[in-house]
C-alpha cells in the first residue's frame, strides 16, 4: 500500500484521488488520496461520524446519489463514479463486496435463503453446493435454506450475509463493523471466517471497527479518520505502542485506560473553514493548528507530530 500525493498515473487495485464527498456545504470526506495494491488488509478506525462508513459505502458507490462528489475513485483502472449501472452491478456482484453492519437489511425479507444464496453464486449452484456453503460458515442445518430472514437468529443472518459476500469469491471484501451487536463468541467466529477466507484466497480486505484489538489482529495497516480526513496511517502492530497523532493516541488511551473520560475527543468534528479539524479538542494545539490545515506528510496530518518541540506540550 502507498499513499498518492500528486502522482495520478500509478495503477492500483483501488485509488482515491482528491476524493471528496459533500452534503451541501458540509464536507463528509475531505480530499482523500490513497492507493491500495492487491492483496491488502486495511483497517479503518475513528469515532462515529468520522467518515468510516461513508468511505466504505463510497468504495462501492452506495452513498446517497444526491451527495456532491469531487475527485476520482478507481477500481482496477475503472472510474467507479463514471460506470453505467450494468457494469457497476457486475463489479458489485463478483469483485467488490460490501458487508453491512446489520444483515437483516441486506437480506430480502420476501425471499427464502435458498433463492438469495443462488443469486450470489457466479454460476448456478447445485443443492450440494448450497449445503456445503452453509457448512463453511458453521450452519449445519440444511433446512435454513427454506427459511426467510425473519425466521433466523441475528447470528444466522450475519453468517448468511457473509456467505452471500464470499461465494462469488470477490477480489475485495469491505466489512463495515460486521460484528456489531453480536455476542463475543459469535464475534470471534465471524472474524475467523473473514480472516480465513482472505488468507486462503489472497483476497483484499477493508475492515472497519470500533474494536481496536480486532483491527490489529485482522489487518496489516490502519488509517485513522477524523472529521472526514485521514489523519494517520500506521502499521497495525504499532497501534498500541507507536501512534503519533494526538487523536490516535487519545483513542488508544480510551482502550488502555478504560476509566479515562473520552468526552474531550468523542465529539463530532464540524468542518473548519481553516485549520485542523481536531484542533478544538487537541491538548497539543497551538495557534498554527487553528489557522492552517495540516498536510498529510509521511503518514501523518499534524503540524506538531513530526516536531514535538514546536507544540510546547509534548
């Protein structure tokens, strides 16, 4: 994986080039630049409202069509936001899969599981194929195929949603908080299934979670988002020991010190006309932070992280 700066001619599996999403005057994603080469395992972290899910949905063009898009998003040299609906459906079906937080809304309530699974396969499956696919996600009762989504438990629905994403053998799996509201044992099972699939097939993974330990175990690198911007990129193994950005450090401290009051950072950032969006909540901010928006340089978007003496607090 490498970040793009001004170089646009490089070709990666996924490229974001000055990619910006606006809702009127409100900026949801702010000039994101990155390139992901296959295979990659990318984690995305940040508090609610930081832009994680917006970015995940943007990767498969599932955001509200009324939103304003600037810049470019490319998948295998195809410009996602310039594709016709037919080509976009083909890519979503076979190559770029989005696993939603709540599988109940991803499954058609009027169709039996059998019908929905058949539609997910690239080629028409046999009955044996359907049963075997159930077994791969720990569902051993073939009668599940004859049930409707409302007749399944939350854990069963999550496994079916995951199975729908995996049977087409996608190049990239985008998992947006796939273990939300699941019990710890089932969380571990779902994560193991995702990890096992990506390892076996050498597929790429975009993994979004509030669970920092899961992010570290599931990914190779992590990007940290705040106020619609990427503020830090680091190796997953360095998250708990070598985070540089004050915002990343604060998030990690909330995990390492459970009694820490997170109020100073768990606030939605309003886009500032100028300056760093985290400046109002940053204990290391100076006047410069309020005046100039920091550029993303050497994996960081911070005026002082590269020069601790300049903030007078570090």
